[in-house]
C-alpha cells in the first residue's frame, strides 16, 4: 500500500510539473509566436480513452485544444461489411467477430437485423471470439463454411497474417478483410481541416501500439510530408502529458519529424518479422472508411495467392468501388466529423439522447475506442457539461 501511495505521489508531482510546462509553452506560443490556438490531434481511440478517463482536458490551458482522431477501427468499418456479415450469418454461414463489432449498427437492416447481435437473436450463426486463433480452432472443429470479420489497424494485422502465412487456416474459414492503415487516415484528417478552413492540426499524437509494429519511421515520413510535429505516445496519463509537452516544444522550435515518447516499446524499425508477414499476405489498396469514403492506400487486401481464403473471391461478394461508394452513416450521426477531428460528440444532436452506449445509433458509440462511447461513459461533455452549466461552474 505504501509503495502504491509513493508511486501515486510521484506521479501526481510529475503530472503537476508537466501541467506547468504545458501552460508555460502555450503562453509562450501566444506571446512570442502569436499563436492563440494550438490544436493537437490524438490518433488513437485508447489515447482518447486515457484523456477522458483521467480528465486530462481539464488540466489544459485555454488556447490548447486536444481533439480525437480516426483511431477506432470499429467506428470506421463501412456498413457494407456489417450488412454482408449479417446476411451471410442468416444464410447459414458462421460469422466470427470480436465483441466490439458485434453491436455495430448497419445502415440498412438485413432481414430485420440491424447488427450482428440482432442477427444472432433472429437465428443467424454469429460467434464472438477473442482472437483469430479461437476462430481457427472453432472452424476446424465445426467444419462449417465460416467467415472471419477481419477488422483492425496495424496492431491487429499480424495476428491474422501469421496463421495465414503459416498455412494454419482451414479451408472452410474465409477471411473478410476490413483492415485499415493509420498514417494515410491521419494525413486525410489534416487535409480536410485545411480544405474546410477550420483550425488546422498543429501536432499529432501518434498511436503507440500501432508503432510497436510499424516502428517510428512511417510517422517520421508522415511528419516530413505534412510539416506537422509528431510524437508517438504511450497510454498512461503521464505519457500523454509528456507527449503534449514535447509537441508544444517542437511547435515552438518549428521542428518537424517524429519523437518517440513510448521508448519502452517502440523502435525505429518496429517488429520486422510482423512487417514481413504482413507484406507476404496483404497488398495495400485504396479503401473506404465509414462516413468518409475512399482514402488512398489505406487498406489491406489478401494477395491473390491466398484466394482460397478470401471471402470476397470465394463467396462472390462485390465490395463497393470508389464510384459506387455512398454515405453510410445513420441519419444525423456526426461520426465522420468526429473521426476527422472536426467535431466533438457534444456537437451531435443525438448524443446521450437517442444515442447511448446501451442503444448505439451510430458506430462511434459502440467500441470503448469510439470517441462518443468514451465521452458518454467517462464524461467529456453531455450530462456533466449540462450539470456544470446549470450550477454556473462552466
Ligand atoms: S452520438 Fe451517436 S449518432 Fe451522434 S455522432 Fe456519436 S455515434 Fe453518431
């Protein structure tokens, strides 16, 4: 207990010092550089979770805006894939999915089911699993034609690529790839803010776990290309405070490139074996993001040599092309703007009214990495904001 208290005291002292540094930098940027507003985007849903859960925004001074970015793979999974999975499950194909995609609302209900959980309730064959390996084991045992809904970013991809490359996936288990890549989406979000004449992003907090696989190099290239300082951060509150302080220093010094705050895990080159396996199994393609549309070079598809495992080829699916893509968010849902850092959950008229964690209307209210779900569960506006206003505190 004493040890825990000691760590807590140490951390709270450190947090206070970092807060002080952040405040001083923001003041310096205002006075010396004439920058009245600094906008920093965290890419990752887990960073948003830490920010909200620990109330880090309440420690920030005026003139520093921390915004969430596109870092929730469940939120950006196009409705087409959910609708397809629902349909297949109701036609006798077993669908394996992670728990967070289980409740993801589709745009158009299929045979009365608006999500995989509803499909299961209506007799669809849907199984939630903790990993691709669990699905492999189950599919071997059952022998049934099955698909795995392969959602995720670079962090999850090696767990799919490894058994595929090693020939461990049985013939009856097909893979439906909805894999997406993070740096192209970050670039897109930055460009959109500029195009819409909104305050531009001046610093990026890059995802720590993604970078354990990719290494720091792609984020360095991202920073050089966009001219935006970037820090790869860990997930503790102290990691994030330190990353914000580092970014402010880089902005002050007009320095681009990447700094790695999450040094205990992230290296320059990343996990070479995982990257080799990903390159062996997948091709990089232009891909659709829910509510946003196609982003160049932002998706992964199985290579032709794995056609036997490809659900698209084997089941004759027709993924929408760039020309056929149409807006796929439910009415009034602002997930696309929230995902691109252009709006906050409290800007959505449905937030905590029609759309709640128990009954999500849009995809950002489902997963614990979704900005709306995190804000709804741990604060960051909504009821807390209303109450604060009522009491004259805000
Ligand atoms: S509160 Fe719900 S409807 Fe509104 S943006 Fe978030 S997920 Fe979409």
